[in-house]
């Protein structure tokens, strides 16, 4: 069998971009999730090594992109997120030639026999997709690391305030209407950049946006959101794919069409999430019924503290005709104009920009207590 040298960005001896010290045979890396699933179900193979496999091609790509980081430089800390298949740790990364360590978030897969059914390749591909993103409102990739048992870890910047959904739901986080709209502007900026890169997100939602210590929001595809916020997803017919049906455009639900215009639909839902401080969309509509509900022309009502101009933007994002939906580049301007116009007409609007509320109050339309992750009623605006 042939052996391969893999190049890492930083290795244990402190030399960047030098050959990976470990040499391995093809059998140490090659293997598909389907093969692992068959092995797990085979009584003769179930007791075999539980080490995850990373395809040879993926290893070579990680090395060629200069994003492999030696395990010695990564220190895992406390758990900051955990689901059935994976865990997110807070960590510290100390690279050679750098005076200070940096705080990072480290996504891992559980190293158990049941976890072998997780698609390791998809896990790493998520990190590879992020490697070229360079925008203030898009989460970037720091690198990829392999545990001593070859389990992959994706290293991302640490976001002090976590995901946006949790942040807006937290009653101790006092935010104004203007703050919430500003979050929406930043997400539109990030999505406009991704659209210019011809990247279709397919799962834009508040749970998949992160917020740092300076309240800068970054669009991400935080893969464990699908695990941690499991109730927000619905299993498709093959029972392997989890779909965020309440954020999906009708053409995605009906024909599996995904493009920038379907992301725009999801952005409208995300704006609604933000302005309700984290109520799950269509709380009284079952996942099974959502397509019929939408095709009948139904749309969510305007949240009580949402400016009418912003709600009009949401409705345009939810236009049945994809071609009639706005572009992300225009959404950046339009959502920003909501603030500009409200500030110029201070005192004349039903909703003021400086209004803040601790949580979205209950109403006949939005059952907060019944929503996923929702709490009891909050306080009225002050």
C-alpha cells in the first residue's frame, strides 16, 4: 500500500507549512459513513475499532488549503453546546510564533459507535466551505484539527454571546427595537456577501447566526444547531435529512428548489424571529401542514413591536413569486432605511426605535409558552 505525507498549517515542532509528521496507509483514512453503518450493524464487525474515518481526498484537500492545525496547539475547555451527535467546546489556540493564545469554539463529533453513523465528510466539508469567506458578518474558519483517534474538529472564532436565537430569547439581554433591526441589517450584509459568492445558505435562521462580544452578528451554518434545536427541524421522507420547514420557501418544500431567492424567504422569517424575540414561526401550524398553509396565501402577522415598514419588507420576502422577492443587496438598504425614516419622524410613529421589551408578550396569535424554547410571558415595553 502507498503511504502519504500530509502538510499541516502548524505542526508540533513549531514550523508552519511543513510535512505532517505522521504517515498513514490508505486504510487509516478511507471509509464512508455507509460502510461505518454497515460495520456497526454487522455483529462480526461491531466490536471493531470505533475510530472515525476521514477520506484520503478530504485529508489531502485540508492539507493543500493550509488549514490543518496540529492537536498540540489546541486546548479544549468547557462545553458550550451539546447534541446527540456532537459537542461544541470553548477552547484556546496557541500557534507558534504568536505571543497570545486566542479563544476559539471547537466543534467535535462524539466518538461512539452510534456516532459513527454521522457523516464525517459532511462535517469537514462544512469547515471547508467556510475557508474562503472573508466578511465581518460571516463566520470565518480558523482551521481543522484531528484528535489522536482521527476524529475531526472544526475550529472557529469564539462568539461571546452565542447564537442569536438564544441571545434574543434571554430576558436579561435588554435590547431596543433599533438594536433588533440593526441585527437584521448585519445579517442582510452577510447574506449579500454570500450571494455575491454564489453561495446558497439553505438554512438561514436566528439559530444559525452568531453574535460576538461587540454585538456584531455573523451568519454561520452552525451545524450543531440542527442537533441542539431539533424541534425546529422536520425529518424528510428518507428520515436522514432534517429540514427546517418553517423557514423554507414554498418552492423548496414542494420541489426541493434552493437558490438566493429561497434564502431571501428565510431572511423574512428570520426578521420575524428577531422582532418577536425568538418565537418559533407559525407556532399554531403543524410542520406537516405548513406548505398547504402557505399555498393558501397565509402569512404571519406583524409582531406588535415591529415597525410597519419592516413588516412590509417581510411580506415582500414572502412573495409567492420568487422573482418578485428583493435581492439581499437591496435589503441592506431597505432595512437600514427603516431606521433612518423612523429617526426622522420621531414621535409620529406607533413604534419607537428606543422601545425595549424583555420578552414578547402573549397574544391570540403567538403562543410564546408553547413555542420551542419559549418561556412564559414577559414584561410589556417600557
